[in-house]
């Protein structure tokens, strides 16, 4: 398929959300009705093709039909090098699998919000948070996109 708008993602299958970090990729998945996003896994970055294979395997096991990639927009709304990197990641995925529908979602503050939640509500240590924050941020990103798709 292609890079699409949120509204153009498949509507009757799970979606995958990605939080692209420097060393890891947080992965979340929605239910088939696209109501709830849940943290799924953490891919430790190695080579792009290996990372993509791991992602595609996760997608196949969950029968996911589309991807929402977190776009790290600057606080002033501009796009910097990290946004360019996220967009390149999406284009590179499409080079490996042209049947994907990929959309981007503004992820500003997602990691900060997740860290705050894990500290205050779950009382998690810093070491334990490091293992959880990226996939929880992916769920935060995906949930935001799912909620937006339901708005009239």
C-alpha cells in the first residue's frame, strides 16, 4: 500500500503502533475493533532488515493490517532530524513489504507521560521503567491514533 492518513488505515483488523528509539523499537497492538492499544514487545535494534523481520513476525502473529509510527515532532510543531528518521523508517518498511498501510501520529510528550505514569501510579524503579517505557509509549501513541480515528 503506502503511507496513508489515519482515516485510510484498515478498519477491521488490529493495528500496530511503534515508538522508535535510538536502541529499541517499542511495539504495541490494538484489538481487532481498534478500541484498545496494549504494549506488545520491544525490538532491540540491530540491522534494519532484522528489525523489520521481527516486526513483520509480530504483525503476522497478531494479524495486524496497518502500522502507526510515532512522529517525534518538536514542541513548536516543526519537524527535525528525528521526524525525518521516522519517516525514512516507514518508507524503508514499504520497500520490504508493499502491502502495508503506514500512518504517522504526533508523539510529543508520549515518553514523558508514560514515565510520569509509571513513577506515580506503578511506583516503578528506573531500571524496571527502562524495560517497559518504550512499549508503553508505543501503546500511548497507538491509543491516541485510535481515539482520533473514532472522533467525528
